[in-house]
C-alpha cells in the first residue's frame, strides 16, 4: 500500500497551492522524522511483525506508556507507516520491508544512527556563524560503542545492495590484493571477494568499526579472504603492492589538504598498474546537485571539522596530482559516483 501523508492536506487549504505545501513540508519535516526515529528505536515495527498488534500488548512488551503509545501509533498511521483495523495495528509494506529486524533489506541501524545525529543538527545555526562543528556523535570518533555500532551497521544497511551492484559493474578479475581504506563494516570487501574468487581484501579501520567488520565477515563466512587491519589511515603501516585500493565514503570526512595527502599515501601503496578507486557522494561543478550530496554536505558541517562533499572535477584532480593516469568517472546512482585511476 502507498504511503498517504495526509497531514499536509489537512493543515493547508487548497487555495494555497503546491508551492506552499512544499514549503510547509520542509518546515515541519522534523516532526515526521522524530516520530519515525523514536518508533524505530523502540523496535516497534519488529514487534508488530511478530504479531504484537494491540496498544496494550505493545505497551507491555516495549515497555511504554499506554496513553502516549496510542497517540504515537495513531500518528504513524496518519503518516502512512502503519495502518489500523479496529484496534489492531499493522505495518505498511514500507515498514515491513525496511524496519523489521529480520528482513534482508533492514535499514533500522541506519535510522538509529540518524537519531544519534539528531542533536548535531540543533547546532547548525552556531556552525553557520562560527564555521566550527562541535561533534557530539562520539561513535564516529570511536569513543562510544552503541553509537559506533549503529554507525557501522547503519553504513552496512545502506551499502549492501549497492556493493553487490558495484561488484558487478567493476571488472576485478586481475585483482588479488585489495586494500579497503576505512572499510567500515567490510561491506564492499565482502561483496567484491564473493564475486571474485581470486581476490583477498584487507579492511583497514579504527577499533570499533573493525569489531563490526569482524562480525560481518564471520556472518558472511568470508574469514578466509577478507582480513582486518586495525589502525588509523593517518599512521598505520598498511603495506604495499596492492592491485586495488578502494576508498569509499572517506574523502567527504576531510579537508582538501587532508584528502590530497590521503590519496597520495594510498597511491604509494599501489603496485604499478594497480587501481585507486574513490567512491563518494560527489557534486556537480556548481555544487547545487545532486540533492543528496548538497544536503549531505550540511550534515558533514555539523559533524566534521573540515569535511564536505566534493565535486567530480575536484576528485579527479586529486588522483591526477597523485600521479595516476587514465582517470575516469563511473556514474553509480543519484547518491554516489566512482572516480578511478591507474598507477603508471
Ligand atoms: C562513512 S564510513 C565508510 C565506510 C565504508 N568505506 C563504506 O563505504 O561503507 C567512514 C569510515 O572511515 C573510518 N575512519 C575514519 N577515520 C579513520 C582513520 N583515521 N583511519 C581509519 N579509518 C577511519 C570510519 O571508522 C568509518 O568506518
């Protein structure tokens, strides 16, 4: 069943038109966001999927206050995430597919991480004025396990299907040794190694992410050909002679000079003829699209000191400066692109 966000049609009169509707939707979007994120944190959708459908049963199971839970559930019905028959609640297709823990396309970890980032957005006014982010999302800095887990599993939720798609697009038949630079939950290494039986991947990341990577590698039974290297890419000795260095969703965390330094370091670790691939949310040259990257850049302002989304040409230029040849772009989707170069 389609989602029917009927709250807008009830708050805006017809004469005010679609432009006004869009404006109000932007202004009040935080309400839907918070309701959904709280429901996800309560694991409400998994409970409903397991047959817990009445307010009374859910209030006991979660646990939650009956009066408030009823109001929350009815709002979720109004938002088109749940539906209600008599006094029983059911997941809409979208909640059933993405927000039930046992489902293969589960995105709840990513929503949990998004919720951890909520307080960052409160600082946006201060960030705009001062130019400085005050990151409260410590998991990113590897100091808080719950946030760190939601971060790494959340990245895995979002990257899994894409990793399988990219594994089909890229010809990795000659790759034997691959370094996954800041490889997070090892999502890409697992997908690339599963599709290419000669490939061994080394996932380098910080301790909390490496814990998640280990668990993910184990779940996928890829211990034989996906290994972990714990350490920071600023200091660690991650070896050399790699056929492929995969730098996915890393550059947006850093300043221009840091990115240039990282790409140079990574290039050094490639063998001659090896490939460096940057995968990221890249912008058009006027930096106003795609929508996803333009807004992702704002999130990065609240979270990182000097990060932002970069343009396709900025990224290509870093690879060229590092001495890579045959630098090309491969378009992936509305959220990310690949820039690839070969070491002479
Ligand atoms: C946005 S995630 C991307 C994860 C993965 N590459 C992917 O595309 O799914 C960024 C990753 O960079 C890692 N990272 C941040 N600083 C790092 C550092 N100094 N050394 C190694 N990894 C780092 C984070 O822990 C996180 O796993």
